[in-house]
C-alpha cells in the first residue's frame, strides 16, 4: 500500500479554492488536525503549488475572486 499513488483531478478554479481553504485553516490551526493530518494537508498544498503558478501571481486575490465567481456560475449557485 505504501507504493500506491492517487491522482488528484480538479478543475483549476476548484484547485485554487481548495488551496485557499487549506491555507486558511492550516495556517490558523482552527481545525486542530493531528500531526499526520497536518503533514498530509501540507503535502497536498505542495502538490498544488507545483501545478498552480497563479498562487504566486501578484494578482492572486483577483484570480481567486474570479475562481469563486466561475465556480458559482458552473455549479449554478447564487452568490
């Protein structure tokens, strides 16, 4: 089992929002994860950093707002 891998496939807007959520809660420790959970969340954030150059864009907050609007529209949610 240790050698098994799992692929994560998200739309880019979903990945940006998941990363934003994870960063808020991993930095503030509001969820009080265990050490193993913390490491798993950190590993996921590292994977997302490699796949999302937008995370380092000076306009990241605007990109994130667009991702929020896009996901609301795609999912048919009202803001």
